[in-house]
């Protein structure tokens, strides 16, 4: 059954399957193993991707940001028993919650699936100045030189980076590289996304379809 959870395959970190389609039997298996709410989340995810293929990019950002921000925030310790666990989009949806990395990764891959180019997206590590914590957000660049829009699970409103004075950028990455971020922009390229161990582990779970063991809250 777990082999059937293979719906996302990475090639150079960014190549996803052309459409996410789950038949009724598959969704029933999800419901039986992980609960009815997990099944509903999977169904809604599928519908969002199917119904918004031809939407403009701003609408795609809004729909994806709103959908994932409905999920619960849960620390990695409480959910996965690990200090820092990067869940795949499948794991995040089935578990029903996660931390900021999980929100950001799920939004990133879903927007790729909706046809948003990878070079417009940057997974960005920041320091949240008000809360004095490390945080992760997704940055979207309408054009290479534009101020990015920020998708965040704390502040749920999509805002330009220059309106997010509560965030101090550290570095960002996408399928094309790892970047030092002096501002919430591309900054200077310093390596590959594969340099991040947790990113590599996430890639392997996406390839294998493995769902880690998590604490059930439903």
C-alpha cells in the first residue's frame, strides 16, 4: 500500500508528475489507514490542483497559501519525535499539520505542480525578529528584479517582502541552487540544494513514497 503513495517524483528536485489524480480505492485506503480527515485533505488538494491549472499566478498563490494555512502548526518533536524533520507534502497532508518548513515545502511543490516556474520560487530561511526564532517562508518573484511576495504560515496575508519588516533573511534555495540572501532576494549563489541534508532526505522519501511514523491527533 505504501508503494502506492508514490505520486511525486523529483528529477533535479523540481520535476513533478503531470497531475495528481487519486482513484476512489486509493482514497478509501488513505481514509482507512490515516482517518477520514486525511482522505478529505487529499481530495481537496487534488481538486485545487485540477481546478487552478489555468488560473493566473497570483490566484494560484492565494489558493495554495490559503489551503495549506488551514492545517495545524505542530512542532517536529510533538509530531515526529525529531528535533528537525522536513515532511514531504504527502506526509504533511496525511498528518494534518507540521511546522514552518512543512508549510513552505508543501506550498513550493504544489505551486510547481500548478505550473509556476521554479525560478520564481525561493524557499527562504529567515529570522522572525518579533518572536526571535528561526523561521521559513516561501518567496515568489513575479520578475527576477521585483520585490518578492512572501507566503507565510504565521502572517497568513501574502505581502511584499518590503512590508515584512519582521523578517530578516538568512539564505534561500530552490531546485536550482542555494543562495545567501542579503535581502529577501536571490543574493549570491553559494551551493546546490542537495547540500542541505534534510532536503536530500526529503527527496529520498518523495522518491520512495515512504510515510514516516507520526503521532496521530485525529
